[in-house]
C-alpha cells in the first residue's frame, strides 16, 4: 500500500510494511528517525516569535508611547530641539525595558508550557516507554487506556472494549465503540471508521493498541486546528479587573490632566509649556502598568510552583490558589504514598494467603479481571504480586470500566458457548451479589470491616458465566477473593493539613474507599469526626448538604456526580474550592471547582485537561507550598498596585497647591516622563519579586475584591499623604524663598526620586521591618536604591546634564531638607512596623 489517504480501508500488513514497523515490537530507534524525516513529528506549526523590530514598532504604537512621541513632536515644532531629543530617547528606553519584561514573562510561560507537555505510552524496540506526545511519528505503536486523550490518528491493531468520545472532532455526543476487526470501506465518513482513532478524541473505556498513521498537521484534528498546541491567551479575574480599572482611570486621567494645564493657561502661564505639560500629565496619569504587574506576578509564581512539582496549565489557577479556603482531595496517592502493595488474599471461606495463590484457576480468574495496560496503582500492585499469565492473554470481548459511574469493572471474554465475566470492584457489592451462603457472606463482611478499620484498601474479585454479556447488573457471582492492600500515609501530610487549617484552609477527603478505611486514614492525619457516605449524600437536599459539609471532613464511597454536588455545596457556602482528582470521573468536579488540580502520575489525560494545575508527584504536601505561593503572588500584586496608584496620587496632588497659588508646576514635563518611567519599573520589578510575608500562612485568605474596592483606597491615602505634603511644602518654600524656579523644581524632582524608592522599600513588606528582613533582601530594590542615589547625584552635580534634565546644582542646606522630608514622610511606615513587630514578639 502506497496511498495513505484511505488507510482505514487497507490491510494492517500493508500499513506495517509501508511504515517499516513491527506489529509486536514497534519501531526501532533508527526507523523512528527515518519516519520522522519522512512523515514528520507530531507537532504543529507554532506562530514564530515576533521579531524585535516588530515588537519595537508595536510598543511605540501603544497609547502611552504615542503620547510621548506627540510631546517630542510638539517640542520640535516649538523649537525645543533638545527636549525633543530627550523625549525620543525616553521613548526608546521605555519600550526597550518593557520588551525585556515581556520577554521575561513569555520565556517563563514557554518553560511552563514545556513542563506541562502531554505524554504517551509507546512500544519501541520491544520496550514500553512513556514519551512526549510531540515525539510520536507515523509507524509508532501506542497504547490507549481509559481517560487518555488520543494524540494522533491511527489504525487499531488490538482493542479491548475500546469506547471513544469523538465529540471534540465530529460534534457527535454519543460515544463510539471501536473494534480492530471492523472492515471499513474507503468512502466511510469519519464517525463510521470504527477501526480507527483520531487525534483530539478521548478514550472513555477499554484499552487498545494503535498503529500511528498520521501525526501533527496531517491528522484530522490538525487539518481543522493547525495551532492546537499554541497556548491560548486568557485573562484571569485580576487581569480583567485591572484592565477595567485601567480603562476607568484612563478616562479620569485624561480629564484631570487636561484641567490642570487649562487652568494654568487661564492663570497666565506659558501656552506652549502648558500644552506639553498636558501631554506629559496624560502620560503620567494613564495607568498602563496594572495588567502587566499581575501578569508578571502570576507568571513568576507559576514558575516557582513548578519547582514544587505543581505545573500551571492556566494562569488563573495560580491566581485562584491565593483565594482557596477548602481543598477537596482524593485519598490514594495524595494523602497516602501511592506505594500500594498487596498484603494478602482472602478467599470465600475466609482463608488468608500472604502471597500469590498457587491454584492456577484462582490466579487466572483474578488476572482476567485486570486490564493489561492499566495504570491504576491497585491493579498494578495485584498484577505485580500475581505475575502475568503465561502466553498471550485473551482479549476481552467487552471492557466496561469504572468510567460508567458504577463501582465495579467487568471484562467479558468469549468462552465456549457463553461469556466469562471477570469482575473487580466494591467488596460489599460483590460479596452480597455472590452465590455464597449467608454465613460465608457475613464472615467476609466482618473481615472486610476489620481490614478497612485498620486503614487497608480492599478490592473484591468475582467471575460469572452467562449466555450473553451483561455488565450493568450483578447476580449469582462466583466469588473469587478479596485483595487486601496497604498504602502508608505520606510523611508530612498531617503537619501540612494542620498548617493549612491555621491558614484558614480546610481539607476534605473524598474517596471511593470503604468508610472505615477512609476514617482510619483520616484519623492518622488529624481529621476527626463522622464519615458521610455517598448513600447519605443522595438522601440530602442541596440545602441540607451545604450544612452537613460545614462540619464534615471525610466522605467515602462517593460517586462522580456526588463529588460534583459536594463542590457545588461548598461554593454555595461561599468557599473557594480546590479540587484534586485523577480519573475521568473526577473531570467534571475538577472543572467546576474554583481551581482544578490533576494528579500527574496516575491522572488521566482528561483529568489533566480539565485542570488548571497538575501535581506532578501526586503529593498533597505540595498543596501547602502551592497555596503559599499563590497567596504570595496576590500579596505582591496588591502591594505593587497599591504602591503604583499611591505614587500616581502623590504626583497628581503636588500639582494642586501650585495651581491654586498660580505659580509654576513643581515638575517640568521631562521630569514627569522620567518619574513615570521609573515608577512603572519599580512597581513591575520590586514587588513581583518580593519574598513572602512571614505570617502568610497564619492568617485567613484575603478578599481581593474587597481590597480593590475599599482597603486599597485607604492605604493609598495613608501611605501617600506624607510624601505628597513634603514635596509640596518643600517646593513652595524654595520657590518663594529663593525665587529660583529651576532650583525648586530640581529639589522637588530629587525628593520624588529618593522618596519613591524609600516608599517602595517600606511598602514591600506589610509587617516585617526592613532592618529585620535586610535592606538588600530584594536585589531589584537594592539596585533601584543605588540607581536613584547615582541619578540624583549626577543630575545635580554634572553641569552637562542640566540642560537635558532641566536641573541645577543643589546647595548642601537644600539636600539636608530633602533628606529630612524623604525620611520623615516614608520611614514612619517602618517605625510603625517595628513597633508592631516587637509588641507581637513580647506578647508571644
């Protein structure tokens, strides 16, 4: 076969020959390279990074840059050539620095994208490997299992109850059963190609081995969405809030910046100077930085989360972590170590066996209940204890997994004139549905209660032979055995839960395990109280469940829809919920939670796709780190935006008194441009890189909406009134005392340059004194302080700079006043923190 356009209709042998692969061992490493060159890899044409030149042009087309260029043009028209040149230089410097910040953020997000890249199970050179899906090539043999998102197009070689949801590709909502033996004509439409799978679809049930026939843009999905792998731009709640705030303030800013110079003209000030001042004030007042601050803060926090084994898929996940008040988590693999091993088998008579059963028929019945390619830790532990069936394991005729929402799994095999049903699932159901005498049932249930009370996990196995397949009902089963498994509680989980409790974050365990198992594990990690079961959840109305969940920390035997109800009940109580899950059945709950977290090791592709974050090592302990990191990013954002708007309020207010008195303004247009540039950079570097507050996990989660609406306004006034008053009094005094406008403006400008960095140093920590933390604890703040000292020294002592920066030499006595004003109007914040710090320490 040489025509791949109808590969679903050709023979398997033709496809195998065409791709030079082996039906059992897959491609060799050498052939992988050849097929990659011949057919391409499973990648999509990503948009190339914008060129530096294009970014420069784009930057200069922004409203803020157009304002600066307008100022430069008007200065040129008014024959102020020196000022025009300085403005152009400032524009280029501003754009260049913004490009550095953008590149830094983009680089971080690109690294996060690489960390979150999906993987696939592939057979190469006879070995089963886990590789990045982007490394797949035509001719590869891949293994599909329940919950996996299909990464390529391919022909099914072997199928075991394979059911696929193709709605993402075809729009058809009904899941389709796939069969390797199906014969499909060339003219068959996409939904009719039952012997094939396609990129972007999801395996709901069963298992299969697939020969890859089309990758990347040659796949059906690739033809529809060439840029499927490119990260979509999304706005988080805070980004949206900041964009809206920026728009609102922009309208106010334009109006205010127009009124001030307009009054200046009416008061007799120079018209040309007022026009340039108007544009400069507009540039100053238009808030362009808030959206950038939150994006940088979230990107940086996301990268730090990756170091804690938490990969960010959506920035909103990092943001929402800071709001979280409840964590809903599974037990196995998160709270426990996920090192499940088999302790013993218990048979119908109550006999215990500490190792693999020697009776071949019992061993075979249990093995037939296990999917060949299952990634479930329980299946893997039992399989490891039993060893694989010698020879080729028969393929199930039907594979009905847990994805249906039933607490059992059925693998149906053709046997003689009937069908052998190999069943695994909830012990009490399989025991009660068996044909055992009542006495033996009671004995097994007593053993079950005893084992689960000790915190052990128990799974039951049974078989049944029927004339036709039946997967929805269980009756007259031949009971095989109970498997008792153990999974130790992770070290540090108890302490992490206690720390989260202190931080106002409640942990709720939701598990499908037996209530006694759930309760035993919960008590080991410090969660006490009664266990609520899935049956009890069903008996409660939504309002009743919302009340029950306030005082319950453990839910057992919970079904998928019940998990969703629990999430909704918590949200109805005003909680911000983080949901941790791993399976197809968890996807709806993960998606409906305020922040969804999927387990990276045992998590299905569907769970990971529904999640905002992926916990790569399935360890609950990292949730504490993640929430702390999320709170830190929110904290730093709040402090950064408060500082940014405080600085703008100070700059606006220092124009009011001169306006009333009818004297020139305290800052020259070039000064206004420079302070805005410096203020933007300070807010987007110092605060987003600041260390976390010491009491971050000793206080309740903060309501950011309330902060943005009321608390922030109060802080802006309190933090800014001192420096604004100091600069105004200093400028007015020098203007009237000396009659030297340039001297007074230089003093006001210098006071601002030193004052704004001191204000930042004092505001970057709310409670921890600067001297206690260390003046040089934030390298950006240290560099900024040094830079401001150098700048103010240079611009007041190097005559060459005087005409460019509109400054002059300052006498020593003026410098003494400047330093007094700077220290007195900013370091009162530090004195207040020192007082609170030592009072708290004394009380402690």
